[in-house]
């Protein structure tokens, strides 16, 4: 761990494009997969990479997670699965979300594993699989209390029986999703688990059962069964602060910038739209090219801060779409070009996605997912840049 920390600390990239980028530390991701695996025991890890891997970039993250030992990938929709296949990934991919009849061919053509949510979908998939001369592995989701989608236990059992009679489908998996796992020691999770096991007992021949998201795995590793489905934990965030002492997870994403310009302000002068902040002393102001168009929540205006030369400097005035202003009067020797850490570590201080989320009144998941595609993703191994994913640069879009 010490070694990893020093490699992480050493990371210094020289990104020469517009000065805002996300560094994705694949060593941290690897370490998180290993840590989660140590809790999961013999259960296989399904790395949940939906929503562009929570903003981290679906393809490089999926590759790194598989390399670290994950055996499955979880996505929420067919298009995400297709993206993985087009990049050459051939590991099993479960489509966790609700699917529509129009997506059936995409599932077959790309060998994705769908979640069957109705008899109609089962028939459509079975027909398409027969036509393609293949047998499609499928999972069924049991709604044990989240009340979002999935079939209530009685319907799941009936659906399983119907699927079993369709020779082009093979029912391999059964799963559920918890509604309170991040919510302290809530007995409802155990209740959902019991309901799930009761339903599973009535559907023989299932080879993989899975119920654990990150929170459930951290809180109740005895529920690991055959597969666990961590998402946020892979990315080094905790689904709830009370779970921090269960496992050492390392943040994977840092959002960084450089000071584009310094200028002086006289007392009384206002900053940014609406002049919601005014200098009350001679002030040095840094222009930072990161705004809500990059994913920095506008609600951090006059509330958030960034790290510059290891010190915290407050964001002043309204955050704009493309930039924000930072009061650096108290940062010694501040200079144009200095690294600005918006999320991540610098010196001895760290701003976590959780801290940003808390100030913005949301959760780390949303902060990470909201980092927009304008921000290049820089993939790091041992402190070195190994791959860049940008959506704007010609020829590099949507790899
Ligand atoms: C998103 C999701 C997960 C991952 O949840 P985390 O809280 O990020 O670990 C697991 N299972 C399902 C069904 C999901 O939709």
C-alpha cells in the first residue's frame, strides 16, 4: 500500500490541451477490485460500469477491472453492452436494466446477457435466439422490495417456469437489488435477502445468484453468494460514511486544472455574474478553466474550494459554464500554470467526491457521473500516462 501511495503521489501529467482533465488511476482501481474480492471470498466480481463507468470511461475501466480479476461486467442498457463488445471485450456482460422488444437483436448479435422482465420479452428473445441458431443465457430479477422493476417473487417463479420451457433460452441467473443497504444497519436488507432466498429455493437449477451492491458487500459480506455487483466501491467511494472502516478503498478519479490567469482585484470589486462575491481586501484572483459545463456543480459557488500548492483556496463568485474564480490571496508563491485540484489529493490535503457531493447536496455517484465528456480522461499506471480518451479530439472520439 505504501508503494502504491508513493506512486500515486508522484503522478504529474503535463496535459497540454484545455487545462481541465480527469486522471483515472488504474492502479487504484486494481487495488479496489482486489480489496472487494477479499471481502467477497469465492464470489465472482461483476464490475458495474454503467453510465460510462460512473464517469470514469467505460472501456478502459472495464478492461482494467477484468485484468484485476473481475469476471463479469454489469451495464444498465444494451447500448452500453454494445460499446464494450465493439472495443473487443468478450467477458460476460449482464444488462441489469429494463429492456424493450426493439433491443432484442442487439442482445443476440452482441452476446449480451439480458435480464428478463416479462413473458413478452422472453418470447421475443427466444424467437430471435432460435433464428440465430443459438442458446441465450438469461437472468431474472426478483423485486424483493425496491419496487422499481423486476418481478415480484410469485411472478418471478412463474416467469422462470415459462423460460425453462423455451429451448433457446437458458436461465442461469437470479438476482435482486436492495433498497436500504446504504442506510445503516437496516433490518430491511436482511428481510429482502430472506425473500430472495425463499424465491430462489423455488427455482431450481440456477447457477448464479447475486444481490450485493457495494453497500451490501461492505456491510454484509455473508450475502455474497456467487456474484457480487460493486459499482461505487470500484471507484473508491463509500456508499455511506459509516462503511469507511470496513475496507480500504482508494479514489480512482481526480479532476484537475491549471491556473490560466492571475489578476488583482481592489476592495469592493465584484466577481462573476451577479457579483455575488466582492473583495474586502486587495485580492489575487485565479481563473480556473473548469465550470458546470465540465461537471463542477454550480451549487459550489461561494462554497467550494480547490487545492493549489497544497492549500485550500475558496471558489468565489458564481461558477460559470466554462470556468470559475478562486481567491488565492493567501496561497504563497502562487503562479499562473499552478496545478489546481478540484477533486483529488495534493500535498497532504484531499478533496473527495464525497466532500463535493455533500456541499452540492447530492451523492458521490452523481458528482462522478456529471463530469462531462468535454473533460479528457487520462489513464494512469504507476504515475504514468498510458492512454487518453477524449471525445472532442479528432480521431479519438468514442473509442
Ligand atoms: C448500479 C447498480 C449496482 C452498483 O451499485 P453501487 O451502489 O454503485 O455498488 C449494482 N446492482 C444494480 C442492479 C445496479 O443498478
